[in-house]
């Protein structure tokens, strides 16, 4: 039996806008196994969140979503009815959103919102649902869990609200969890606590997890596999070690150069930066999407379709016309 929980092949999202057709997600493919953490990383607007919403079937009605394959534990999510998808969301597959204050309903208590999903999907009594809610609140590090059930979201701090969101996502024991930048609105110390908590819970419950972030420091600590997105495409993917030790795509190399390294980056020294701006994804964009910002651009970069190619190791692929050896040489030149 396969260990793969979620499989996505050639996922495309198109959204009509006043200027034409927006292509925010272009032929995205990945899979997530049991107990595996896939980190999708990239700057704001690259399509990370829309990819997760497409998987959850939460895109706006105006969006057109297609895929060669989109399956959860062998079940085709494209052919399921909305009623069946409603049975899957929150039950077999859950999502933790960016901002808990806008995700939690201010008019209902924490207890009401936690037990609702379990009562909807499982045949349990109100008292059993309450016990499960208390157990998970304690599991995510919330003290006096029973008393929290009667509180409203505005009575909790940002860190506590995010912990409640994690507990809510776990209520039905999902096989797959998607965390969309779950630490964005939190301070640094709370961010670290939440990330450690997610990693511990994922291992304990053997869930597959997609962690969407723009923080490469986070990725280096928790990722089994990494997918780097830029302008609607995956430009590089591999294990965390492959991507961080041998970054091949110029965009990945640029991102890593922007990170200060303790003991190596001198105080007051200029950090790396990637010049230019992200291209518009309205209409067709031939060639490499990173061409206008790449310091190694060639004429062949601006035409045709550039596919993912193997890098140095199995499972490590990148989207560039240059060979892995050329990309490695470019990285050394940049570091010199």
C-alpha cells in the first residue's frame, strides 16, 4: 500500500480579471507522504496560498481549476461532489489559516467552534466532543483548557488563538494538514513555539503536512522536502538538504544569499538582494519567469517553455536552461 496521502499533478488555476486572464498557478506537481512535511516557499504573490486553496476546493467561483491528478489517499478530489468535499474538509484534510482572528468566529465561544467539526463528522456525544477539545487544547500547550472553552476569540492572545486553530484542525484526526503561514502575525518567540508544536504533533499523529511560508529559516528546521515557487511555478524542489546545500535555480540561490549567517555575515554588512520585480501573470509569459531579474540570463531563457530538469541528486529538480554544473559555478561566482 502506498504511503502517499496527497498527490497533485499539473495543477493549474486561472482567474479572469479586468486586464485579461490571470495565471497564478501554472502546472504545479507534488506529493506528500504519511509523516512527511513539504514546505512550499516563495515571496508574496507567487501562488502558494492559491495552491493550497485549490487543494481544499476553496477557490472563488470565478476561478478555473484543472489538474491531471488531484487525489487524497487515492480518492479523486476533482470528481467528488461538493457534499463529499464538505465531508473531507476538516475530517480527512484540515487547514490552518494565516490569521486566526479572521478565521475564528467572534460571535461563538472557543468550545462551540472546536466541537462543531467533530460533531459534524463523527458520531460522538456532546460530552465526548468536549473532552476531545480539552485534550487537544492541552496538547497544544494551553493551560486551564476546560475554562478556555467558554471564552471568545477576542479574550485570547494571538499565540493562543493560533494554538486554538491548530487544535481545531486536529479535532477529527486528519491524515493531511495544510498550514498556510501559521506564524505570520506572531512575534518571533511565539513563532518558534508554534513551529515546534506543529512538528511534534505531526510526528505524533503521523500526518502529512504542507507548510506554506516565505521564511527560509523555518524551512531549514522542519522540512523533509522543499518546493520553491516563483511567479506561479515551482522552480526547484528536493529534500531540505539538497535545496539548502546545493541550490541550483538562480532564484533559490538569490533567496539563500539574502539570509544572514551567524558567524559569517559581518555586523553592518549589506545583505543580499534580488533586483527587479515579479512579472505580471496576466496573459502569457514565455520562457523563464525569472529572466528579467536573473544576473545569468541568456537569449534562450526568454523563449519557449522551460521544464523541470534533474539536478545532481535523485529527486532534486530545477527549472533552468543552464546545466547543474553551470548553475553551481554561478553560485560560486556570486559568493566570491
